[in-house]
């Protein structure tokens, strides 16, 4: 009776599954399974053209990266260095070195204002830009106008909540934040399913955004109310100097983040525009499933970012490297195993002639994209390691990757289709992204920017 839990605990230990990672994996696992259920319901309750609009909405909303500009990464890494001298007491209040607390408060007050402005700009620019992009499509009788404007408004509020979450993660509250994100994913999926089954159509995306916002408010205004109390008042001593402490990393991430749109979302919009909503819907559904796998696998490294920052602040570089090697191996392994399972499932439904096969890319094209994200997982993990030093040497590699992927997505996607665009994507990752990131990671590891 006692061997089974002992064996289970050993397995969890070998897989580095502490509470933070477990919740992150549960979150990504739920997102993957929830996405699969949503895909089935979309197939059942939306026409193939409505499916195209559904995923075009999701891809178009990622233009928020042009306004967020990667600042959350700066917030998390900067906060983690200050948190090495702070902690939470039993009442959830921040205690520790006064100078570090003051610097943390100054960081928070700065980014809260920054994101408020970014959210307003996103609301105006994305709302109007997306509206006219969708308006340019042939009128298929799909009522998309109201859902689009509503989901843009809610997404703007979610954008404003991002720095609160990033600050908590940097202060090593990853486990609790991931727990709320799991609740957020469950409630968002429930909203989507209820609205799809109830005939809500594209309003399902609005319901999902509203559910996510409610959980964010519960985290910020209730669970961590005591944590955020000091941020109501100006810092009393030390402050974060934006030009010295944030700008050297931020401007690089801002450029990288803006270009990342071409890597993350352009391909769905290209296929939607040049080949119609039906083809865009197939590309979008496959892209979402693959993206969910990639995000799940990154949980092993992403949840360790605050710990990496604290080890760097304490100059414990051997511990840092051991931690990184373990987590990266696990992350890449998860993509390999999960990607194989996805491809086998796509191949099976295609061979059996099930109706859902017509809503996904064919097995060959799906396999190409799975190979691409497997190759891309290593550079993704390395970027967390490098940026944990509060430095970013990845600008050239990130921009080159985004331009390469964007150009191949546009040219091959517009002229041929998803398979050829995927081959271009894979080529850029193997020939540009992977070798460049390996070079930069090895250089960082050699001297830790000493």
C-alpha cells in the first residue's frame, strides 16, 4: 500500500514536478484538452467559414504584442532580483530589506501606468485596424461586428492586468499565479462551450475574455490585496531608474516582441486572407493545438525564471546551469512525446475519414509544423536563461527569425498554402534561429555578462 505513493513521488521528483510546475502543466494540459473539446464544438456548432473568423479573431488579437512590447519579461526578471531580499509574512504582506521593497514599489508604480496607456492605445488601434481588416473580406452573412468590438475591449483590460501578474511571478508567487491561471482557463473554456452550444457563435470568444478578466480581478484585488497595498504609496527610499535598470533590456525586447507577431500569428491571417475563411480555420485550429503543446512544455523552464534570477543575484552559477539543463531536457522531451501523439491522432482521423479531419491541416503539413516547434523549443528555453540575467542579447536573432518566418509565411502561404509556409518556417528555425541562439547562450554561460 505504501509503495505506490512512494513510486509516484519519485517519478514526480525525477520530472522536477514541484507545485509550481505541476500547476503550470495542469494549466497547459487543460488548455490543450479544453482546446480539443472546443475544436469539436466549433466543428459541430460553427460553419467552416465561422471557424475561419473565430481563429482570425484570435490571431488578430495578438497584435497586443505591439503595445505590450515584451515588458512583462523585464518586470519578472527585475522583480526577481529585488525579491531575493524580500518575502511574504503570514498575513501576505511584504517584509524584508527596506531598500529592495522601495525599489520594487517604484517598479510596480511605473509599469502600472505604462500598461494603462498601452491598453488604451491597443483599444483604439486594434479595434479599428481589425475592424477594417475583417470588413475587407467578402460578406458571407456572418455577424462578426459586435463580437469583435466587445472582445477587443475586454482584451484591453486583460492587457492592463498583465504587469500585476508579471510582478507576482517575479516575486516567486508562480505557484499561486498558476493556480489562478488554471481556474482562469477552466472558466474561459466553460464560457466558450456554453455559448457555442447555446448558439452564441463568435460571442464565445467574448465570454472567454470576460471569464479571464474576472479571475484576474480576483487574484489582484482579493488574493494579493495585502501584497499590492505598498504600491498605493510612492517609494520612500530607493527607486528603479528606468533608463539605467530597465531601458537597456526593454528596448531590445520591445523590438523583438513587435517582430514576434510575424512568428506567432501572421500565418493564420495570411491563409485566411488569400485562401478564405475555411482554409484559415483549418490553419488556425491546427496552430492552436500545436501552440498549446509548446506552451505546456515551456512550463518546466518558465516557472523557474524567478529561481534563476535569484541564483544569478547570489552568483550561484553552477546551480543555475544544473537547473537549466534539467528543465530544458524535460521541456524538449515533452514536445517530442506530445508532438508524436498529436501527429498520430491527426493521421488516424484522416485515415478514418472523420469529419473533424476536414477542420484540421492534413498529416503531412501538421508534421512539418510539429518538427518546427520541436526545433524551436531549444532556443525558447535558452532565451529564458539569458534574460534571467536582466540582459538581452537576442535582438538580432529574434528579429531575423521573425522576418524570415514572416516573409516565408507571406510568400509561400499566399502563393501555395499552409504546407509550403510550414516548410519555410522549419527552414528558418533550423538554419537561423537554432544556431544563433546556441551561440548566444554559450557566450552568456561562459561569463554571465561579467
